[in-house]
């Protein structure tokens, strides 16, 4: 039995599918069991509870062969990252009460840094909090999710431009599809290993690469265009992020653009992504047309 956090989201859902397809039993903790009804029909042990409740998490960890923990994404965190800190306290207490034989943690590229991370600060805090647990632990430092770039498909189809906060457009940064993250989580949970591991998961992909993939899928020329730094706040507001809360996202983007946030940490294990941008965007387009879900979607 394996415990998975976030089963109703992209990463947890992808991990659950892989484990179930391989014949492994899965347990999940969800606030509203109705949202996980499809998982229950597939045999998942769905328990009602909140990840912020240490007692509920500890109960879900009892008797498992391995556990996967992750922080739900918060695009515009409050100052000091209180949302992440509250969950981290819960995780620490639950792991103390019910230590699993093996733990896999979803982290992010750049999480070894102590500053200049923006949104990624939350996974740095998580790594720091569980770094001293007495059982085997693997931190999966994933690249930027390919799912983050599906928003650009409609604009690219209409205008031929893919606007991005990454610059220059030809410079690659680590990216990965959540389907690949789920597969890696499942692999780490089911294989035999010991100690503390850091997995750098993803492959170098540039905005130009994304534009070419969009072009292939849309059947029209698409070019990447970096948004000028002075226009970031307005551009984020246009995407629905209120003024005054864009700082963490902007700091994270600055970190990617400067190379401060990148793979290459000594001792980390590189694992390339398998889902290409073109394949991912094709699946996303089919999902939007009602054919089938994109890789990693739940």
C-alpha cells in the first residue's frame, strides 16, 4: 500500500494511475471524497481528511510501504509563505507519529537555494523541514511543468505569437510533463533503495522549442516573444493575478532567466523527461476537444 498526497491533482493523479496500472494498492487523503469518487471506483482507499491535519495524515500513513508528499501549488502565496509552512508543520508531525519505510517528496528545480526563489521558496522550506528524517527519502526536483504553458495555445493559434516571461527565447530551462513526474514517483516508491536522494527530473526546453511544438500542433507558424521585464506586472494582471501579489512569481522568473534556478547540483541524479512538448501539446489539444485527457491530468 502506498500513500499519495494530491491524488485529485495532476502529479498525484499521474502517480496513482501508474501505481494502479502496475497492480499496487493506493491510499489517498482528500477533503471531499466526492472529488475522488472515480479513484474509489478503481480501488483506491480514499480517506476524508486534510493535509493540514497531522493526525489525519499520520492515520493515512499507518501501515504503508511508502509515501509521497507534496505541497499544493499556490500561484500567489502570502508574505512569508504561511500556506506552505502550515502544511510542513503537519507533515513533520505526521512523519514523526507514523514514519513510512520510504518517503518521496515533490520538490522543484532550484530548491537547494536559500533565497531568490520566489514561489519555489515553498519547496525549499519543505526540503529543509524533512531533511533529517531517519528513513530513506528522495526529493524529486522537477523542472517547470509543461502544463504551465498550455495557456499559450489559444493566443498562438490566433496570433502566431507565444508570449513568455522567460528570456532570451532561445535559452533552455528544465521542463517536464506531470505524467513523467508521476511515473518517477511511482518508480521511486516501488524500487528498493536507501539513504537520501535528489532527482533532477526534466529536460532542457526553450521558449523557442515550445513555439515550434505549438506550431507543429496548430499547423501554423508560431514564434516565441519574451515579455519585457517592465511589463511583467501588467501582463500578470491581465492573466488574472491581482497587483501586489505578483512578487513571488516575478522573483522566480528572474531566477530562471539569470540561471540562478537550474539543474546541475553536485550529487543529484539526472532523469530526463520522456513526454516531448509536441506530444504534450497534441494531447492537450485533444483533451480540449473532448477526446482524451492530457498527460498527467486527473
